[in-house]
C-alpha cells in the first residue's frame, strides 16, 4: 500500500469518527477543494507533509494521534514512489 493511500484512508476514518464532512474540513482549514480531492484520490502518488500537517491541525489532533494507527505499521507500506 502506498503511503499516500494510507494517509487518505486515515483521514477518511477520522472524518467518519468525528462525523465531519470532507467539505467542512476543507472550509475549516481554508484548503482548496482540488488540493483535498487530489490528496484523497487514488491518483495521488505522494503526500506533502505541509498539507498533512494542515489537515491534522484542522482535525484538532496531534501529529502523534494521527499517525498512531496500525495502517502506518504495515509491512507493505511503500514509502518511496
């Protein structure tokens, strides 16, 4: 699994847990829809740390809380494209 896919899956899970729409998150953090759409799509080949940090802050989480998930511990997590 690509790192970008893992990040998108984690964001989706958190949005569900917080009963928050992707649109509401975009508005809360003033992120353009196309940026979020690209990040959340399967076409995304990489993740930008600055963008991920902006999303984490918008989710009212710490970086440690965001990455404290089994999806980031997978043996098949591809860190390089």
